[in-house]
């Protein structure tokens, strides 16, 4: 069968900017038909609850467990404000993703969005490869954090624990999308219970969230204070990454044009509430400097409250497993989507007729994740993921501006015309601010 993009809600009869046939419309740049896929295709088995748990699995697990300490080290008591700034920055792009996912529910969605908007083959390929890079680096960061948490539980080198995780999750991701998403959902329930346990442990500090709200959420009064909040926000942005991965299973989601936008918005809203509460309790219960110095910050909070640190370290390790699993599910589906667009070789995204998963792409992605996880520091992996994602987000917002203006309204979900403009400016501003901050030391 020929995998074509669905038509826009208002037929688009204009040629793309370069005058060539659109890659996403089933044609290559040279005008010949796009690649056909006579073999197996992906299987639609994912429902709205499963998709929300999938999204929560990659956001909650990867961010709050791994980076709470580092955000607190940058922003101090204003760590909740850093998370709020990141939530707002992510939110304007998340609503844009929700509209585009409803318009064009395809794997490798970002490349599809760029192709529909700009029609340039090289640019669509570049966007797709950037998404792959972000996913692989994110999975590597999570895997490295997993090694740190597991070292709290068992005696063994962190690099070996990380490699063992990659091998196990690679096998699960190959076995089938339903198995992977169900496993991710179960892991997500456990990790949310872990965060609830942190809040319960620090419940004596909950009244301080109100009485000291100005210290937690008030604007800094100095340039150094703002630098810390913005630096923490850039790191915290990594904790919100996940909604953009949800379109990778668009071709395995039931009623995707309706379900995808709802799932994206639910995921971001729930994540923001959880992060704000946990960050506030964390910095009130333990000094930010101590959190920053710990490889397992939430385990430290639980231990100082009289609990067994191994319990929280176990839950945190499971959260890392979940975050890495979701990325290892996402990466091969981006390859599959790019192969359908003719932007990478068809064999790279080939789907197994037995498991209905892109086996080759899954194994290759897992291998790259393992190499990066044992060779690059966590903070730099997180920053590289955020920087790459900022560029992708800027591109997606620009694509939505063009698509909304050209294709008109959509019957599923749409945002005001100003939203992608704000999203574009926010993504570029955060990218530039971090570049300046790093350059200045």
C-alpha cells in the first residue's frame, strides 16, 4: 500500500514553496510515486487512557526523578518557579502539537508537519533526524540516571547496569506496541505512587507552600536570581518532554485525530500539577544545595524523613525504566514514518509481520542509546536533548503558522493564531538564553 498523508480539512491546491510535488503526499521530490510498503504495517491498538499513561511515563519518570536536584541547584528555593516557567514554555508548543496531531496523525509527525508546511525534502529530513537525535539522547540521559539510582540498591558498575537496561527494554520494544504501552502504563502508576509518597513524607511542609509562596514562586529581585531560574527552567524543560513523542504512535492509536489532541493536553496538565507540588515539597524539606549534590534527590528526601532510601531508589529506578522504554518505542516509529515519506531507506523502517514493530530501527536505536549512556554525563545529555528539542519546537510552531494560514480551520482541535507565534518566539528565546548563559560560563 502507499502510505499517504491525509488531506487537509480544506483542500490545498497550491504548490509547495519550491514548486515540486510534496513528499508527504505520496510523491518523491523528483515527481515519481513515493515508496510503497507491501509488507506488514503498524497495528491500531492504543486507546486514550493508554496514550495518556504513555505520555506520563516519559515525562514524569524522566524528569522529576532525575533532575529535581539539578534544577534546585540552579534555581534554589525558586525551583517550583523554574518548573512553572518550563510548563508555560512547553504549553504553548503542546497545544500546537495537539492541533497538528489532529490534522496529520502520522508517525514521524514533526517531519510530516514540516513537509506539509514547507514542502522541502532536505528540510523535512533534517527535522526528522533532529527528532531522532533528541529521542536517542533523551533515552541515554534516562538510562544513565537509572544507573545512578540502581547503584543505590545493588553493588555493580553504573555502566553495566545501564547496558542491562537497554538490552532488556530493546527486547520489550521489539515484542509489540501493545505490550510496550501496557508495561509503560503499569510503570507509570508505580512512579506516580512514588511521587505521592514524597508529598506525604513532606506533608508537614505543605502549609509552608502557601506561607512562603513568594520565596517559591515570586519573581527574583536580582539578575543572578533570574539567571538561576532561567537556567533551572532550561533543565526542567527536559522534564516536560514527552507530549511531542505521543504522535509517534499515531498510526497505532484508535481514532487518532480526536484522541491525540486530548491525550497531549491531559498529559501536560497532569504533569505540571505533579511537578509543582513535588518541587515545592523537595526544596522545603531539604536544602537545594544538598539536593543538587545527590545522585538520587528524591531518595534523599525520603531517607531524611525517616524512610528507607532503597524504597524510593527502587521506584525511581522503575521510573527511569519507563522513560527509557517510551523513547525506545518512539525512535523506531520515527524511522518508520521517515521511510514512508521516502526520507530514509524503506528497509530501515521495515515492520516485522510477526510483532508488527520496526525491528531493525528498534535494535539500532537501542545500540546508540547504550553507547551514549556510558560515555556522556547526565547534565550534558539533558541539555543537548533540550537544545535539539527547542529547535524542533520552533520548526513545528512555524509549520503550524503556515498550515493554519493556508489550510484553514480543522474540525478536530485548533488553537488561536497567536499561540504558534508565541510558541516559536518562546522556543527560540529559551535556546538563545541558554546559549548565552553557557557562553558566559
